[in-house]
């Protein structure tokens, strides 16, 4: 009974983390907060994968660890979750790198402003009048000023 | 089964992956060599896949990676549909290869393209769900890099929005995979196909499918997770947009189709896909009607077309898969051709005024693709729509609604495509204004005419093409043969879990 309730708590926690992350992604406007929400949600997802192989009272799946015949937890989800964690970290690192570039280009990380800037730039590049924004009231509205910023190298990668 | 080295299906995955990582060091040594490496690898992949197709004569076979047998090890499953999609990958990568590029940026783009080719081929060939997830993530990372390759501010904003949406989609897919593993204890598709009837036909199984449908649907431009599409296609280079819209989306759809056919073969799952596809189709085409520039019109219309692909694949049996394949490949050719045109037609729709008069070939190709997309009789587009509509008409009321939606949407499609055709052939006395004004004769590369020729060839050879696709479809829906190929009868590995 004890192990069952522990499992229930863990499942609730994992799903709760995913839900918190999803809500954060939907409700926040700051890109860095959205990224953190994604990290929280990913932690929940990874926990769910580990739970898929969980057995109450079982030992770690290491050969020669514990007496023979002792039930072990399923090692496959643990191998899978390692991969998933590594992928998640990689994607988040990439996201932070892109965030830095976004901030250098527009001087803000607020998604509403950024979308305005982006739509404006797309329209300007295409040579069409700006379409009305979903966030702005009808009519003309001045864009928030872009802070004067240090010009970075447009393609400053490695090398 | 004897598998010679020349037809080893791991090669089309491993070679581009190797090339992607070796390209930067090679470029340090010799720039000319680095330029040659990418196309050489792609041609080698194409050769291996063709060789495999010819040698096997359409019989499916499975390869256990590293010699570890099926349910524990990872298998590659090679059948007609997998080979067809896998062969499309290097072909279209070659078409949209950065031939003209030089220097650091071209090397970087080539490396990312090779990475994309490798992972997307993996999606087509893999027979293990977690393996598919990893390839899917790899494809996602490669596409983020490709979208941001021109390093403009707007491309970065589009990339970060795409990244957040895609990463959240992958997370949902991972949760779906976790549910699947909890209920069955395996992620091998053949093994799942064996266990599915007894373990997955319940609400939790359906939830798992829904999560994976949404998760893999991000790349497939499925309805609720496709808001990244217009801004990414408007900011990325047209070649990249062509690959993402034409190729990568189809491979994501293939993953969903494999899941639907092998594992979640139940009406509720198909209906869910049908409804999402229909909503995506209608919303996409309506947005395309409102679009004011060519790339975004194409982006929205591609959402609409992929909605129809999802609708077609949601139908059961051979007809459903045949309809899906027909729409998918038609869209692959036409939309890639359109994006090839868009490489020169960047500006607003108005700035394209009179372009068809100045560049006869480009205008003709545009009209040809438009006619096929709408479905004017002799062209392949007509037959694909006919197959879908006939298949839909044979089923229930929900399918009839989808059928009506397709017909309505066709009218909208015709409206916005012909509206642009009228603009293209407008008699304009004034010189074209705007930054996109081009000298006459420009406005078309080599790729668009090539794809137009493919379309015309398919028009003439419509019967053999349809018969070929029907064979592919029949093999795809044969679940028993899939299981038998992965687990040969002599050594059925695990008893059915009851």
C-alpha cells in the first residue's frame, strides 16, 4: 500500500510539472520565462518516463548489486531518459544562444514587442503595408522604441 | 537474408551524419573538397537506396542494428513506403542544395542540411519509437539552425518561437511514449503492433496517440501546433522553406501514419486525426486567401494541403494510405516548385504585377502548378483529389463533412491562386515598383522547371504511377507482414501479453 501511494504521489508530481510548464508557456510573455517553463515541463516528462519502469521496492538495475533474484526496476526507461535529458539540455542551450541573438537584435525579450518587430520587418522586406496587430488597438500606434544597442557582428559564430 | 554492403539501409543515415560533423574540419583543409563532399554523400545515399529497391523487388526486410535482436535492440524496417520517402530526402536535398554559396556560411548550411538529411531518413527507416523520437529531435535542431542561417533579427524571433513550440511538442510526444511503454513494456513498432489489440484500445491508449499526434504534428503542420509556419517560411531562405514544407513535413506525417496503421488501428484515433486535419485545412486555406505576399501565401496554403494529407491518411485500409500518398507526393512536388519560384518572388503580391509577361516560363510554371493544385482534370492534382473524395464518400457522416470541406476549400484555393495569376499577367504600363523589381527573364531557377516536368510526366504516366502507389499502400497496411518481417516465425521472441 505504501509503495502504491508513493507511486501515486510521483505520478501526480510528474503530471503536475508538465501542467505547470505548459501553463507557464502559455501565460508568460517573457521569452526567458517561457524557456524556464519548458525546462520545468521537460523535467516532468522525464520523470514520467522513469516512472514507466518503476517497480515498488525494487533495486537499481546493476549486475551484481543486491542478491540474485531481487526485483530490479526496468533499466530501459532509465537509458531512454538519459537520452531525453541530454536532448533537452542541448535544445535549451541552443534556445539560450538564440535568445542572446534576439536580444542583441531588438533589445527586448518581451514576446509581444518582438512579434510586432518581426511582423513589421517581414512586411517591410516584402514591401507591403503593415497588417493590423492582434495586440494593438485599431489605428496607428507607435512601436516601443528600440534601445540603441551595440552593433554585434551579424554572423559572429566560432572562428 | 543476405544484405550486401551496397544495400545496407544504415548507410543513408550514417553517411550524411558523418559528413555533417566532418565538413567543418574538411573545410579548413580544402574548401573545394568541402563543397564536393555534401553532394557526393547525397548521391551515394540515393544510389544505396535505389540499389536496395532494385535488389529487394519490394519485399520488406528488417536490419537489427549492432546485431541485437528485435524487441530489445533497434531495428531498421525497410519496405516500399520507407524507401520511397527515404529516397525523396536526398533527391530534394540535392535540388535545394546551396550550390551557389561559398565560404563559411555555405559550409555551415551544408553541414546542417546533411544533419537534416540524416535524421529525416532515420525517421523513414526506423522501426523503433524511441529511435524515431531521437531522429525527430535531431531534425528539429537541424531545422532551427537552417531557419536562422541568415542571421537577421526577424529570423531569430521566428526561430525561437518555432523552437519553443517544437520542443513542447517533442515533450508531449515523449509523454505519449512514456504512456505507451507503461502499458506495453516495449517501444518496438512490430512488438507494439502485436500487443496493441489487447493493451492499447482504451482511453489511455487513445490519449497516448493524441499526445504523439500533436507532438509529431508540429513538423507536420497539424492544426493546433502550426502557428510557427507562416513566420518561419517568411523569414527563412526559400530553399529551406521548401525543404521544411515539402520534405520534413511529409516525413513527420509518415511517422504518424506508421503509428496509426500499426499501433493505434482504431476508429477514434483516425477520427481525431480527421478532425484536426479538416480544421487545419480550412483555417490554412482561409489564411492563404488573406495573405499579401507570396511566401506567406505558400506557407498558409501548405498548412491547408497538409490538412488534406492528414484527412486522407486517417481513412482506413489501402484506399486511405493510397489517397494519403497521392496527396503527399503531389504536394511535395508542387509546393517545392512554388518555393523554388518564391526564391525570386519575395515581395508582395502586387509587386509581382506583369511578371508572367516578362518571364514566360515562370508564369507558365506558376499556372501549371496552380491548375494541378486546384485539380483541373488531366493533371495529377485532379486524380489525387478524386481518390481522396471517393474514399471519403465511402465512409460515415464525419467523412462527408470533411468531403464538403475539401470542396469548399478548393473554391477558395482557386480564388487566391487565380487572383495571383491575373496579377502575373496584368498589362502594366508603369514599371514595376518596389524592391523586388527584376530584369525580364529572371524569376525562375532550374528547380521549378524540373519539378514542372516531373508533374507533366506524372500526368502522362498517371496509370502506372497510381498502380505503383497502390502496391506501396497495400504493403504499408499489411501489419501481419510487418510483424513477420521483424520477428521471423522461427524465433517468435516473446509470447503475447494477455
